[in-house]
């Protein structure tokens, strides 16, 4: 929705300003890699999915390093979710207000479960 908004050259300056502020607030959750982007939801999901695959491939209990990885990424996920809640509560309403004032459709955040997932990390039993 933001990409479509950015492609509209006739967008009001107030909308452009609000969209830029929203993108800036959202950027820690969607940009960067590794230690330089500790709140990147895609990176967190990738690490947790990799850990899940490692755990499912083993017949033993999780190792100490696996427990450390889980604790680290579970903590990052909680911080990222708190950040998202802040963005959704503060920055999104400001963007929506600017969009409404410009008579443009507001940003729709689908409810949990309705968002398309690229990889749900579905597991399967292996022989």
C-alpha cells in the first residue's frame, strides 16, 4: 500500500510527509540484516525457522547453543512486536489522518491470520 502511495505523483505534501515519517518509523522492522538490524522481522523469522528445522532434525533435547539462539531471537521478536505496536498506535494514525484529509484510502492492516505468509515454516516428518 505504501509503494502504491509513493508512486502517486499527485499526492499532497502532507501525505508525502506523513508517509515518509511512517516509513522511517517502520524501517527497523523491515530493513537491514544481522546484528545491524536486530528488529528486522524477516531476519528474526528466518533464524527461528532455521532453529526449528535443526530441532526437528534431531532426536535429542535442544543443545545449550540452540537454547541461547532461541532466547536471543525470542527476545528480539518481543522487542520487534513492541516496536510494531508503537508504530501502529502512533505513526499509522497520523498517516491515515493525512490520507483521509487528502480523500485517499487509508492503510489497511490485515488482522492476524489474514496476512499472506511467504513461508509458514510448515514441518513434516522425514524418514
